[in-house]
C-alpha cells in the first residue's frame, strides 16, 4: 500500500495488508497523535488496510504555545 | 480496505473512529454529535457565551480554529474571524489561504491583520531582533492583536481554538515549574476587564485528535503542516509526554486538566485577581501593562528597525538547539 506521511511530507510503499494499529506500531507512531485516512475516509484502529489501498497517516499535534 | 469490525456505540453502524478515553467507537454522525455536545457542555459549564454575543474567533488556518469557528456557526452563534499574517514564509501564505477559503465558502467575515504590512515586522525578524524564542514573539504579538481587534471591533467575546491537549500541555509546563501566576490564569474563561476583552476556549473538552477528525469528517481543508519555527519547542515535548501517559491510561489528559479546573483553580482565584489589578496603561498604545511601555510596543520598536530575517535563519537556529 502507498502510505503518505506528513511533517515532513513523504511517501512509503508498505507491502501487504495490515491492521491500522499494526501499521502505526510498525512505523513507531503514536495512536493518540495520529489519524489514519484510507482512500479518503477516516478509519478506526481495528480497520484492515489492503495492499492496494492509498493511506494517509495524519499527525494531529500542533505546536503553538 | 476491509471494513473494521468495530461498531458505533450509539447506532451500531460501522465506526470511523476509536476514542479510547471514552472506551468507544463512533460513526461519522455520532462522532460529530459527541463533539457538539462537548462544546455545548463547555459553553454552559463555564458560561462562555450568550446567544446575543458578538463573537470574534482567532483563526490561524489550522484545524482547531477552523473547527471552533465551524462549530459555533453550526450552533447558531454570530461569529466573525480574525487572521493575523505572521510572515512565517510559505507556511503563513498557505495558512492564510485555508482561512480565506473557509470563510469564503461559508459567506463568513474574516478580518485580516498583517504584521509586516501594518506594524513593519514579521515573526522571524522579531525573534532575531529581540533575541526571543520565535514562539514567544509570536504569542506576544497574537495576544496583543487579538485583544485590540476584539475591542476595536466592538466584539463582546474573543474565542480561541485551544483544545484539551493545548491546555493540558500548558498546565503540565506550569506545574513542572509550580508557576502560580500562570496557573492562576489558566482558565477556560477570562472575564472582560479594562483593556481586555472576555476570552473563552470552547474546545477545552475535546482533544487534538478529535478536532482533526472533526475537520476531516466535515470536509474542512486546513493547514496540516507544522509551523516550521515551532519545531522542537517545549510545548510539543509536553504534548508528547502526556500522550505517552494517555496511551497507557486513556482519559488521563482530560482528568489532569478538567480536575485542575474543578478542584485547584478555585483555590488560586484570589491570586489571579491580584495579578490583574496591579496593571497600568502603556504610554504608547494604551494597552494594560506592568511597565511604562507594554511588551508588544517594545517588541515592535525593536523589530521594525531590524532588516527582515528569512524564515530559514530562525529555522536553522531552532533545529540546532534540539
């Protein structure tokens, strides 16, 4: 699957299918500070991402104090 | 994608989001309903807004400020937006585009103030000229201009998009230092006083993750990229630390902040009043200040004399410190 990451913007090719939470863990990304969008739709942690999905992992933390 | 097995807690339809702190999943409609309910609860609990208030929303082009503007309009409040052009290179240009597009698509009024155009400086230059951390120069400028725009425009309330994560992170930092003055002022509502508009934070019961999800579900385009000169600041480090705790013990951030407001803030109330009552008036702009000239006017006087500093220069300095 194609995985878009932000801050900085970059794209990864991840082979095979994954559960959302497994993908986040594999990329060492916090569940609390990210959302996962699959083919344009927000998906929960137990959704299964297929090998041909286009996935965006969107960070939700912003830093202005 | 194979559909998730999880179901919405309310309707048992397919879920789009998991919220561990509620130990629940929600579909799009019931997630939005949860967010509206939390905002209404905050507004009512802390007496933030009246139906006839003239509201000014401080809008950055990011998820929180656009979400709170969207929520207030949805809930029937009359609310204009205020965007301050901070001059942080392309980041500010793109942020302004998101704020303008949001307002234009909904027929809302957006007031714009340009630091460079109206005050002769930008944030990178102010940071360099005054030797302040960029976030400090930015926060000082925004606070002053938010207050001024609200008072000049006759607005009765200034709304900011501070969310639960923002407030918990600031509380964490203030608690690490036991900074009583700042702790006493860390309230979801600050009443109007001479020289200050009433300020409220309707998103204090909602997390950053929930606000980003609100924007995605509602189709609101916002600035996803992080401010390039905020990278590596303490506020982000506090948020990361709290999220480690939250993952181990969901609900910790809400308990930390909301229980502070309920149990601790009342004990500090007298301290807060004393701090505000000691203020005088700035000889240059008339804003409240502890000195003869306020910190904003001093910053402007120094920064506008400095040659413009490109973002990259401040950026590399910040990165070197991390």
